[in-house]
C-alpha cells in the first residue's frame, strides 16, 4: 500500500470519526436556533434606529429585511415531528399542538417582511409603519410559540 493510500485511509477514518458531531449540528433544533440568532442580530440595529438610539441607515435596514425574508421562507420547515425536544430547544409544544396557528404566525412575519421590502423605505418616517408590523409578528410568535429562557 502506498503512502498516499495510507493517508486517504487516515483522512477517511478521521472524517467518519467526526461525522456524528457534524450531523448533530444539522439538527432542526440547531438550524432553527441559528436562523433565529441571525434574525435577532438583524433586528438589533433596526430596533435602535426605530427608538432613535442610532441614525437611520437604509443599507442596514434593507440588509435586515433581506435576512428576515430569507428566514421567513424556510423557518416553518424546521419544525418536523420529532424535533419537539432536544438540543435545548426553545420551541413550545404549541407549535405542534396548534400547527395552523403557528403557520398563521409565520405567514404574518413573512407577509410583513414582504410589504416592508416592497415599500423599500428610505427614511425613518417611511420605515416605521412597515417595520413595526414585523416586530409585532415576531413578538406574537414568541409569546405563543417559544419557551423563554429563564
């Protein structure tokens, strides 16, 4: 056996040895957590703008809207049966018990984000009425379908 073959076997063994860790990171619980982390990070600067704590920045707003649109398109798919528990999920049982209500809450977030993107606000005054419903949709979903951390 050549040195190259030995090297390939070692690499394969190492790859297979680490595979369960990689697969754990692909769990729906992990994926939805990471997705919502991104949504939250995108909300922080927009929230500061809306509160007057920072200057309005249209590029930051549009980047946040884009992040929210991308998240809203896939988020509902990350709650398959069997992912109700595990990985320190904050998903409330109500997601699976009231799937229609959960889907409606997700639609509110998706629709509010689409409206804001279509409006393409260039001022704080124009942003407030179209971004407010996005934050309201987030709050409504968190109130009903998320277990808050203690």
